[in-house]
C-alpha cells in the first residue's frame, strides 16, 4: 500500500524526469560545465584577464578595482565559454540526429537529480525530527526506505568484499 510520502516522492521524481526531458542533457549539465571550467581553468583565466586589463585601460595591476574587474570579467568569460561549448555540442547533436537520445538522457539525469535532492531533504528532515519531534515518525516510513537500506548495505559491504578478495589473491602465505 502506498503511503502519502510515496505519492509525493513519485510525483516529484516524475516532474524531475519531465523537466530534464524538456531541457535535455546539455542544459542539465550547463551549470556543471561552468563549475568545472571555473575549478579547472579559473585561475588561468583570471591571470590572463588581470594581465591584459591594465594594458588596455592604462592603469597599474596593483589598484584594487582592477582585481574586482578581473574577477567579474573572468566569471563572464567562463560562462561565455560554457555557453559556446553547449551550443557547439547541440549543433553536433542536431546534425547527427542524436537529439532524441539527448532528451531521454536529460530525463534520466533530471530524475536522478531530483531523487538525490529528495533523499537529502528526507534525511535532513529525519535528523531534525529526532531532535524536535515535530512530525510523526510513521510519516517517514515509506516503501522506498527498504531500497535505501539495501543500497547503503551494498555500499558498505562492497569495499570490504573487494579488499578481502584482493588479500586472498595477493597475500596468500
């Protein structure tokens, strides 16, 4: 029998899948691309802009507003780079007719993303509810809880099993 929380979780996951399908895989990954470029090459872009900016504006590199302008310009350059990369990939997807696959993968990614959001929210609500006791505990008992416990037990037992097998293979006396 489905509980109210199961219905809420199911509706939210279906909405996440639909939202991801409408946006597509590349749009779902756009923010990730920005953070990846920011972490991977953000410092290099900042140094490049901070070297070019004083030459074009006739100022010294030590002035404080040049650092602020360099950070802002670097951030916009990173967003522009991610946007152009996304548009180039979308163009190749249209040419090769991979657009339907990209939409379906976006739906799957949207579903997974909303699943993790819900998992984090439910976990935080459970932890807060243990301290405050605001919501009855049976509200958190749903049919997905058994699957969560099974996945986490596999996650805990997997590395132990792997290391035991490695020990048997390589450290036999």
